[in-house]
């Protein structure tokens, strides 16, 4: 395939959404382009600012903190899945934990599930699947139980 085809394909991919270097590299290889050509183009795009893993991480962080519906473990898994370098993943996860700590997303989600009639075991499993730590889950369930007792409701 021609180099101009490679460039046009890469630009079409990037026009849809921001990609990590790894994502673009993998997508171009899947389309049959040669690894050395793809690597060279990716490096060129990094220098030109078309590819920026830091920008992708910042965008994912902003989106995740706005929702704050997952724990740090699941957020880390999503970052890794996007092909971000380990040091960038760890820094972004740390920032996520700091930014969501005050929001208590596990507690907020536990309250929402309890309001829908879900019991404590369901809530615990759901929070675990959402990537919350065991400590966050224990704290949320303890606070939920305290809230239920304070409101005169049966514990979930």
C-alpha cells in the first residue's frame, strides 16, 4: 500500500476521536500497513501533535471524574486497554483517586442501588464489578447501613 494511503487512513481514524499511539498503530496494522511505515507515521504524528497520549489520558480523566461511577481499578483497566504507557496510567489513576475521593462515588452508587430496592449483597457485587476497592465497598456499605438505621429503614 502507498504511503499516501497510510496517511489518509490514519487521518480518517483520528478525525473520529483522539487515539493513543498504540490504538492508531494497531488499527493501521489491522488494515494491512507495514509495521515500520506505521511506526514512522506515528512518530511523525506525535511530533506534529496529532497523537498525544497525555492529551488522551487527560480527556479520559475528565470524562471519568465527571461521571465518577467506577472505581480506580476499572478506570486503570480502561486506560491500559487504550494502550497508554504504564507510568501515564499510574499518574492518571492517582489523579482520578484524588479527584473522586471527596465525591464518594461508591457511596453515591450504593445509595442509588438501595433506592431501587437492591440488597447489600447485590450492591457489594455491583461495586466490585465497577472496580471499587474492598475498602471503598466496606465504607460505602457501612455508611449505607448507618443511613438506613438513621432513617428507620431495614438494612439492605
